């Protein structure tokens, strides 16, 4: 069973920053597309950002344009999501994902909660 472990969530005030991390202990994901999705209360899970093995990135620009940055460290089997200028609308459970493309997810993490207070 492949395990993706997220960390870094928490409570932050609007305008603040958080960095989420996703590690894959004992597993090499250097060739996979890694990404982040989120699910706000009462809403469906939505795509946030993804990054391929060579660092090519894609974002849901309408919601996170200029505020979120995804990166990865293949040597550490870890992907990051740096979130700045957080808004109350960013409140959600954030899920790490790995797969063959940004939207073809093969593995999910259990999620980490981000709460932005206004």
C-alpha cells in the first residue's frame, strides 16, 4: 500500500502563509506527477496544483494565481505547497496526490486541514 503523508496544515489568519509538505516514505515518486487538491466544507474536491518530474507546473489559476507555489524535492520524495496571502475561501482539507498526469490520480494522502480565519 502506497502511503502519502501530508503535514503543515493548521489555523492561520487571513493574509498569512503556510507551507504544506507531502512525503512518500519508502517510495520513489521521482517519475510521477505530484499534486495538491482541496475540499472545502460542503463542496467537491478540486484541483489546486501539480508538478511533473522535471519541475513543470500547473495551477488552478483562477483560485490560487500568484499566491500558491508548488515544488518538489525528488531526492526526499517530497512535494510542497507554499501558500501565501491566504483567504477564508482557502479553508479546506488539502490532499496530496500522485499519478501519471495532473488529474489521473493513482494515490491519495489522507489530507491535512487548513483553516483561514478572517
